[in-house]
């Protein structure tokens, strides 16, 4: 069984062009890609079917001279499926053209939400990693102190806070005495002098 190199190259080109066109966002290009891909697959079936021969009817020829009927059946099935898929995609492209004046496939709202949730989860993980690193640094500083030093430092900070709150300076200053009240006459006099 010797296959033609031209058929193998034709099959590779058709499949490559079909895959490229299917990955586009325009429905008309997707239809052309499906047609090209299916023709490439049919050529693969043709190559896999072996040599051409006599029709495969019982009693019409020797068994060795007959063509492989399985490859022919697979090609016929592939043609029917491609025809149905092409008709469906053409109807979708026509309807899309009627509604939006183009046949481009848009992103679904759910696709956008999934992408947004993934980005938020990634950002949350980065923040948690940063916070855990900072917490680990402070935790190491606290572990170096003994419990007595920690209690001592806490008691000193409480004493300083209490002293500040009881200070006569802190209690004698009222916010209203700090802010100067300006009458409307002073405001108009200031504007006239400018």
C-alpha cells in the first residue's frame, strides 16, 4: 500500500487551514474552517482505505481486488455530518448578521464573570501571601522577647497612655477655642480689601 505524497501534503494543508479558521471569531470563517477540516479528514480516510479496486459487491470480483468498504462508509458519514453542521452554522451566522450586522462571536457574560473571579482569586492569594510574610516577620520579633519583657512593654505603654489622658494640657484645650470664629462681615471686608 503506497500513498501518494501529494495526498498526504494536501491533507496536512487542509487540516492546518481548517484548524486556523475554526479558531477565528467570525462565523463565516468558522464555516469555511469546518469545510476545509472535513475535506482534510476525508482525504485521510481515502489514504487509510488503501489501493483503489473493484466495487465491493459479493461475487463481482476477487476479495483481494475489492476496495475497502469501511473507508467509503466513513467518508460518506463524514460528508453527511459536515453538511448538517455547515447548515446549522450558516443559519447561526445569518441570524447573527440580522441582529447585530456582523457575524462575530461575542464573549458570553458568564465567560467574563469566570475570568473576573479568577483574577480576583489570584489577587486575593497574592495579598494573603504578602500578609503572611509580614506576620511571620513580626512574629519572629515577638518570639525573641520573653514573656516578662512583653508584659513590661505593655505596662509601660498603658502607663504612658494614662498619663497623656490625665494631663491638664490634654483636658484643658477645647476644639472651639482653637478654631477662630469669623463673622460674615469679616469675610466681606476681606474680599473688598483684595
